[in-house]
C-alpha cells in the first residue's frame, strides 16, 4: 500500500488561507502547490471549502479552484468540502460538477453543505432572499441529484431540462460521488437515509462528533452509492519540527478565529502578532478551548493524536485542515505528517474509501 503504516486514508481540506502580508493570489498559489505535493506524498483526496467575504480565506469558488487543481495534478481525488447548496441553483451545481467530472473523470467528489459559509448579510446577497435559511435543503438535494442522474419523470416541470455536461450528455459515465457535510445530527440523519458518505466537521464541532457518527451509522440505509456507512471527520492539525514551534504556529489560527468570532475578520496574523496580542482572560480561554480541539506538536505527537482520534471515533478517513500563517508553514506541516505515517509517492491507498 502507498500509505505506509496509516490504517485509514489521510486527506486534506484546504481553505486557501490568506495570511497577513500575503494576497489571495499568494494563497491560491500555495493551494495549488499543496495539491501537487499532497499527490506525491500519498494523501487520498484534496477538498476545498466554500467561504465568502472572509479576508483570511480565498476559496470562495470551489468549482473554479478544482478545475485548476485538476489541471495541475494527475491522480489525487479532488472535491468540495463543500459547496453550500442553498447558495446556488441546483442545476448550476450539476453543470459545474458535471463539467469537472468530464474533465477529470473518476477524480471528483461533490461534497455539499447547507450553511451559508459567511455572515448573514453576505448570505442574503448570495441567496437573494430576506431570510437566508436552509430549510429546503433536502428538496434542493433531490433536485440536484435528479439533474445529475437525468431522472426527472413525465409530467415533472423539469423533465425537458438537461444538465450538460452530465449523465444526459454522457450516458453510462456516472457522476461524481455526493457527500453530505455537517456539524450536527441533521446532515448525519439525511446522509444515513439516502445511503451517502458523510463528512463531519470535528474541527469546529467536536462535542457533536460521536453523537452524529452514531446517528449516521445506526440509521444508515444501503444504497447504490454505498452498501455500508462511510464517515470521514475533519480535524485541525499542525505539525512542526518541535512542539514549541507547532504551538507558535497554531496560535495564529486561534487568534484569527477569535477575531472572526468577534466580528473583526482579517487575514491570518503572523506568529509575532499572535504572541504580542493583549488577550483578555475570556480571550485566553477561547484560545485554550480552540487549541484543545486541535492536534499539534512534533510529528510523532501529531501522529499519536490523530491515531487516538481515529480510534475514539471509528472514522473511516481523516481529513486534515491546517490554518496557520504562511504557505511554507502549511506545506511543511502536511509534509511532516506524511513522513510520520511513512507515506510515499504513489497516490491514494489501495481500496481507500468512497
């Protein structure tokens, strides 16, 4: 196996992180380089997330980024982690990912979420409605699947509409696997009902991880997509040559999240900014809590933490996200994790995942 000693596939969730002193173009170049290197290191899949209006995140257009990454890689699976479906007309998503599937067959995952991926004002601009809710997510999902599979029946108002590229334009080619993403029980239950693979955001909702996975597994209904449950969890991890340096890097992401939660979004601060910031006692507690949900340290420590998390949750796959200042620090963290697991060139592990 290409994955050396790792018992489950390791994957990457990237947000094209923009650090202080860098531009979104710098961040996207790092994302491209990370995807290229991740393929060589043996990571299984590389997903990008949809966020809007955040100075620290350049991944507002997953489909555009994935087309570029596909042209710059050969074998690694690429996908959205995820597309926020209520922000888009389902037929647009079907066309975008049908196009990606046509360009890069067998390599594209369509991960879907129902959160806005932004603040309420931006959500209203995206969704063009006064109340940006996601109550009709199941109906939107059904519409998207029907467009992808070309399964609208006689009498349906959409029966004459075709998503091209898509199944209608390439019969027998299949479509990208659909994943449901979530941070609570809603998407877990829906993924179980539909027999779809499920990705849980442990990195920002760790208290709900085990209940959501238990719900997913207990209610799972076999489908054409899967005959048994398949769940990955997103986890924040930062590796560096020493534990001290890993903590120094991790605190840049913690301060960035603190600022975001306080309504003051900005590019991710430098380690020096994070060290000099005058934290109040409440802010210090926030940072401690945030770091408490992360796995960070030297490579051996990070491997031990990831292995323990996998053992505790029974996850079928771990998807690592690393929010730190500086492209080189981000690249180095993923390299060290790959080295800790003995991962070598050759791409995804045999039989790895959905």
